[in-house]
């Protein structure tokens, strides 16, 4: 008889929720016995059977100044989660991205549970703070890497590591009929180009980037009056902030794709159709860049943190880019702007180029397809690959 297994999973971001859900689906398909999922996750992981100990978005913080006022609360959640891991006695602990929280959790429970510790998404030690790999090796056994060049860094530090790719490569892209239905539903005329605005999946990102993104959109609208905008909302807790900012930018007349009243899968599908219907996107740095590349949508990337966090990151940065498409292809195909360079002038200039220059559009789309191939498109489903890698740690 096949042994039943218990997995303790922890994700703290919308992107981590997606990775966790893909892994869970892979485990359910790969393992013949009963499986129990416990821990912390978002709606996609909950749809796969996880009951989250508390709302995942409480962990969605980035930057020194964002963390300071929340530190006591995060410390309580960290202690609570560590106690839950020890009490659950899982067969394996899987922490997903959010290294500030997840790697501290792995360190806290080390030696207090027999569960191997697997971390999903290798920290970007090739980009900044390379010493992190050696530190995490003290309490992490194995790493699931999204990028093909990451395993050697993890192995050199003393951990096992498998490149498993990203679930985005297995996404089914919307049909022409679905795109036409989307445009009809939202009263988009044939001569009205759609631009998707993606100011982030954290509340701190929304508050910092939305004013810049919306001002950029309004400038574009003055130059191209027929342009329309859509904003897929990543999570319900972001809705009020976006609605308030849109009320201050009435001229935008944006289509707000709300996650309220739809399942996690429906919301994800709605976002993919929106991408497929778009001529261009303005997005925060993150996983969304490869989602847009998979949908063949040209993009401009902007990112802004508080002054202190930005100053520290700029001086510690080793990589030539902070956009995944550029990193995977060793190009600068996707225009990217951070810190003071993330402003209306720069963003609107590059967006106008991609709206008007067909060769520039085609070049970026081609490079984006190269990035998706590098992430494992055409091979085994990344969720299955991740599941097999995790199950191998139990032997």
C-alpha cells in the first residue's frame, strides 16, 4: 500500500501561489497515494486543496521601509508558522519564493522536524548578494530552479538543485474567438488598441507605481486618443487601492478586471485573454514579464522602491538586467526603467515606439519567444517536473 504524504507549503506572493498550485497539481498527478496539503497560500493553491493558515497577502512586502512597520506582525506570523510546521510533522517542507520569510522559517524549524526542506525559486544570487547561497545551504536541502543557469550556483553552495522551468510555458493561449468575445464584452472597437497596465501584485507596489503608470497612460491617450486600457487585478485586497486611484484619473476610463466573484482559475484565464487582446503592456518587474512574452505582447517594464531600498539594491546589483526576458536571452529587448528613471517621460517614449514601430514590436516578440523556450517550453510540464524533484527528496 502506498504511504499517504503530508506536504507543508508556504507561499507569500501571487507568483508563488501560482508556482505552488502547479506543483500541487503535479504531485496529485504523479503520486499514487493520498496527499494532504497544509500551510500558507493563495487562491490558486487553495483551489488545489490547501487550507491556508492566514491570508497570503500578509507576507507580500518588499523593501526595507515597507518591512519595518510590519516587522512585529511578520515576526508573529513567522513564529506561528514555525510552530505549525513542527506540530504538523510533514513529510516535506516546501517554501516558495519570498526568501525573507521562507528562508527564516526553514532556519527556525531546522532540527525540530525530520522533514527535508525544499525551496522553490532559487534566490537570485547571480544578481546580488551571492553569499546568500551559502547561508541558505545550512537549512535548505534542495532547490527547484526556474532558470536554466541557476543549478550550478546552488550545487556549489552544497544543496541539491533541479531546473524545473516555469508553469507559464504550459499555459494554453486563448483562441481568436475568446479574444473577440473579450473585446466585444468590453466594447472595444476594431480600431481601439488595448494596453494592459500591470502596476504590481503587492499593495506597496500599487501605491508607488500606479500614479506613474496612470500618468503615462494619460499622456499616451493624448497622443493616441483611441487607445484603451485594461487592468487585471491580481488579488481582492488590491482592489480598493486601484479603484481609489482610478477615481483620481477619470480620463483613463480603464477596464478593471476584478477577481471578485470568480474562481482563481477564471481570474487567471481572464488575465490571459486580456493579454492576448492587448497590443502593448506597461508592467512592474516580475514574473508577469514572461507571462506577457508567452502571450506575444510587447512590453515596457518599470519598477520603483523607496529611496533607501533602491540605493542599496543599485549598489549590490550584479546582473545586467532585472527583467527575466532580458536575462534569459542576454539582450536588452525589453525596455526597463527603475528608481528615478521610472518616470512618465521614459515610459511613454518607449511605449510610443512599440505602438508605432512594427519592426520593434516583432523584434521584442521574437526575443520573448526565445525566453519562453529557455524556460522549458516543449518539454515535460514544469509542475510534473517540480513534483518529481520533490518526491525524489523523500527517498
